[in-house]
């Protein structure tokens, strides 16, 4: 029986795609959900999985061909004729095992990278050929456009071969390494132990620190040499960083003699480091935003007296009841949702010659991480309470810092809030996150003299910035939006009364 492979749903407002790559040929054996081909649209790359196990039949849409939604891509032969093809695979896998004695070869494959992510770069290997590994022990780390992915060992054994070296770009179905597991795996580490010990002694600490430790060191402002590693071969672990931070600081060493100035052509004056995939994506998207949107920024300032008083009065009870701290972000999120209802064009987007108005608010909250800026999305924020918003922001922020956000958690936003005030920014012009038409910039709260009822008083003030796409949002709408946010924050009771 023949099974049809058709173009899947491509997303809102996307009606066609181009066949980029076929990963299978007619006659190849395929498993259920194995990736057959890759489609490219204007917005995302879509992987097409196999709907059933069998044998690849006819390919109807060749590479480079443009197809519509639900178009026929290929056929798969299912039934008795399809059984012999995959049956030969175990014999191929068994061959390396036979040559290695009693061990069994286990492939280490690229794990699931998330929807529309088709490739990754091998950033670090934490094991070397000949090392003994335990099941689920981390072998390497991959970098994608959005997140870092750790690859655990699928079984206990010995790492016998590394197929993708550091810096290599691999696709979503690639093989990274081979493990030798089983009874034969015990002999290899015994033979390699003296060599490993001697290399460690001669080369010093030439091992990769744990990713969680790197992030903790970056946050604490520590260098690798400031932390004593207790992991295997001196590898620095997260608890080592915590111990170094908690340890009393040693007395400063006497000042060394000033170093002689380096010559202008000395290569040591510069350092060249390859951009991470995340940084490349950030750079590309920000430049695309500038080139596409007619971006303009309008400013206002808000007196934070009432919000701060309300927060101080109820923060203890709030945390006791809801298990999360009451911050400023929930106030700003609610104020923006309130203003977006009155000025819906700020919550809309342009699609070709159409304007798509959103009758909901998926709030993007920009978060800085050790690897770059990411924007997790809180869906249906306009229907959430203060407590639900605070819990969502805390959870998304934690997952962002740990590099655990999925692609789905960073897609579908309709408006974004960026808080540069946490870094001390007094005023800035945020850049739009396309295809959104508005982004609110929060800044540092600073005491300033203000004229209130004819008297000069000191008030905690914050500058607000709204960057918007002037193609869809007029100046009147942008100013109105910012004024409504200001009014809601200066008198939070307006949120309760829906005014």
C-alpha cells in the first residue's frame, strides 16, 4: 500500500514553501517520524517527517520546487515489501562491535533541536576518545540559533570515535560519535588510563569546564584560573564556582612593574573569536528590523511613587500566598495590555499588503543571558493575574539563563518589553522584534526633582521609550499608548477599574 507525504501546515499566513533538501532517495528504508526533507518558507524552515515506516517511493516535488500547503511531496511503500530494507541495519551496527571484542557499538546522534531548527554547531566536547562514560553523562554541547543543547551518553561504555569535531556544523539527524558498551567496554579504559594520566600531568588543566560553571563564572565576574575544579581531570563544576564566590578574598598582591608597551603590529594586541550562532542570529535579525521597518521612538516619563508604595505594602503577603516575589514587570505587563486594547495597531503586524490585528497579547520579555539576548513569550498575558505573570516571568527567565528555552517558547509574540534599567540604562531606543510593531523600553528608576502642585519634590522617576513601526502606527497612536501606560502606572487603580 502506498502512503502519501504531503506539505504540512506552514504557519499563519504562509501559503507556499520551497523544497530545500531531500534526505532520502527512492528505495531507501525509512522509519516512522524520520526526517524525509526540508522545506523553506519566508519565515521558517520546516522539517517533513515520515508518516509511516516503509520504503521511499516516488519523489514528486524535486529540490528547488515551490509547493503549496497540502501539496503531494512523495510516496512511501508500506507492507511486506518494505520490511527487508531496514532489517540490514543492525548488521552494519554490529560490525564495529565484533572488531572490538565483546562490546557493542552505540551511535551518539544529534538530539531533538526543536521545531524549525535544522542544524547546530558542536561547541565543546567534554570527553575524549578512550574515556569511560556513564549513561546520561554529558558528552558534548551543541549551539543552535537560539539555545544550547547538551548531548548525554545513550549508554555506559567507552567513547571510541568522535565523528563531529568542535566547530563542525551538523544537521538534525547527524551522528556525533560512537560508544562501545557492554562487557568489552571495560578493557579499553584500563589500557588508556596511564596515557590519560600522563597527558593530564604534562598538559596541565586542558579540560572543558561544565557549561553551568561557565555561566556562573560569567555572572560572578570570575576567570577560570580563579576557581579550583573538583571534577574529573580538574574540570570546574557549578558547586566549585559557588565555593569560590563564598570564600574570603585573599589580600591583593603587590603591584607589579608596569609592562612595556607593545608594538603597534604585535598580534597579541588583538584577539579573534568566532561569533556564536546565537550572536549571528541576533545580529541578522536586528539589522533586518532596521532595514524593513520605518522605526521611530517616542519618550515619556512615569512617576513610580504609587507602584513602589503598593509593592512595598503587599509584597510580603503576595509572596506568602503565591510563592513568588512581586516585581515591577507584572505592573508594566498589565499596563501595556491595558494600553494595547485602546491602541490595537501597536499590537498588530504587517503581512504583505494586509494589517493583522491581534485580539490577544502574547508578551515578549527580553532577557539577557551569558550567551546573548533572548525573548521568551508569555502567551495570553492579557488574561493573566499579577501572580500568574510573575510566575511565568520567573520561570522563563530561569530557563533562559540555563539555556533550556525551546523554540516554541520564543515564537508568537505580539509585543515586547525590554528592561534596560536592570543594567543602569537611563534612556535608550529599543529595536523592534519583527514582525511586531511595538516594543516598550523600561529604564532605571532615579530620584529627580519634580514640580508637583507648584512645589518642588523629589520623586522616583523612570523614562519610558516606545519604538514603533511608523508604517502601521501613527504618531498619535504611539503617544496615546505611552500616555495610557504612564497613567496606569501612576494610578494603578485605573487597571482595576479598566479606565
